[in-house]
C-alpha cells in the first residue's frame, strides 16, 4: 500500500506569516513530517522550529514541507509552472506579496505582477494538478464602505484624549466588514490585492482566499516591533487615530492555517477543505493610536511584573520589510529584560492628513475603517469533523479567536512562542 504523503509548499517563507507557519508547526508524537525542506537561512527561523522525524500522523502517512523564499522561488518568473511541477505540492500556501503600500503608487507593475498575476498562475497550476491553494489577502481591498466614519470635526474626536478610548475614538461604523461588503480599494496596492483575489478565484473556484488585517509578529519589521522600539527612544509619538482596523497576530493566523491543513491531510480524498473568500482577524477593533497605547500599557505592565530570569529570551528577529505604518528594522526587547519606556514619552493622536504632513512625502490612501468580521470562517471551522482535533495540542487553537488585546499580550509575553515547547 502506497504511503499517503501530503506535500505543502509555503511561498514567501521569509515574511512574517511564512516564518510564523514554520514556528508553529503542531508537532505531536502522532503528527510530524517525514521531511522538512527549508531553503531559507536557518538564522531567519525561530529557535526550535527544526524538527526530527517521528512517527507519522497515521500508519503509512506523512507530511512534507517545502518552504521557499523569493530567491528560491520567484513567482513572477516565466518558468514558474515548471518549478511548481518539480516541487509537485498537494497544497500551496501563498504568503508572498508586494506589501509596500506607498511604493506601489509609483510601481504598479511590480505590485500587479506579484499580487495579481502570480496568484492567478498559482491558481491555474493548482486547478490543473488537483492541488489546493490558500492565498493571503488584505483588508486594503476595502475603501470607505461606511463613508466618513469620523465626521468632519476631528478636533472633537482627538481634542481631549485621556488614557482610555471613548466611543467616538473608533468612529461610527455600524459593524465590522463581511465578505459580502463591496470592495472599492483606495490605493493601487489595494487594487492589486483585489485583482489577485478576483483572478485567482476565477481561475480556480476551489481555492481559498483568507483576508486578514494589520499583521504583526516577532518576525520582520512591523508596527508592534517598531512602536516597542520608538517608545524607548522618543519623548513623543504622533500616531494616526482616524484609521480603524483589527490588529492580528500572525502566529494565530498560522495556527488557523495548520488546522485547515491537518484536516486536508486526514481527508480520504485530497480536496479543498474550504473554498472562496473568508475573513480572518482577531476580535475587536482599534485605531493605530489606540493600538500604540495598548502596546505601551502592556509593555509597562510586563516591566512591573517581570522578575530576574535565567531563561533564554524568546528571539525576536528582523528579516524582511512589511506594511507597517512606520517602516524600519526593529527588535523589541525581551519581556524578561525589557528596555524602560521613556517616562516622558507622550502618545499623541493625529489625523491621517497631519501624519502625512509630518512625513513630508506622499502617502497612498488607506481605508478609514477596515475591521474584519471573521464569523463566517469561525462557523465554517466549527463544522469541521471533530476527529482531526485529537492531532492538535489541547491549547493549540486557543489564540485564534481571541481579542486583539489578548493576542498582543501573548506575543509580547513570549507565551505564543513557548507554548508548543
């Protein structure tokens, strides 16, 4: 009897989500791959992500993972179909993207090549070969669905800011955005991501598009790592307060994807677990300003609660750029030995227009409100067969449906990195 093997290709493996997928492999004695081929620098992987062969998930069953960065697999190259056929994956997780939101305004061709044309080519190959494609998209496919959620008098919103959010600090949007809301992207980046979704699903209706928002992690350059550094360096931070969305921990998204992949592997026939477009984000919503306040408060709380520790710090690495609001390479201090936040550091809310003037350069337009409603995906996953759950650690799914504040606390504390041993 031929062994059942599921080969998984992760593209964009140098990015936040690619590294988060590799750092959150749900290894159990009953579930581990026969081979893990990572053609990316070992230094870019979290400590402990390498695996040793153990018994497979079922007799005669195995999972193989091929994780490739842009240098190893260029999704815009002419020979992409041939390269994909060489790898011959059963599942492709497309984490690769052109994420430079502002730069896309001047380089639409590059954004379209990676965000629209490449997903379509992946979709065609997967349809022809019977493989399942999971593609990651963005909340920036939306425009201002509910109009001007902050009204015209921003002074009344930002004028008297205390440490706590008031109702009008989140605008007046009636609800989070669902998959059925109209997509009218404001930026060329958003247009390229929407084109990718549309072209991919037209070419392969069995593919899965996961829209997510405001991703952060211990990897790469992102808003949380940048703010964590700037809070220790500057007396004042001016942060945009009239853009509202949902910060989402990349490692929670990674665990969600692994749950889907285990189900795929266990199915008698290799076929799509879910198809179409679904939203995934943490629960709740905030502005970049309120997000920064929460980062500062949680770091300060950890400083108060932390005691001298001999344990090794969780590595927080910088590898590749992302779409953070302030783009720079940054490393957040370990919670076990945090750098003190500047006592006089003041977090000041500003409008998008004011922030653009401070940068003294053109910015791509962003949606004022892009919080995502994940209830459709949660309901779909709740209907999954319960049999596959025995192959996951009991606490493995725990971060997935948490609030954005709770996910942030896990990331900053390092519990997310250590909970899998």
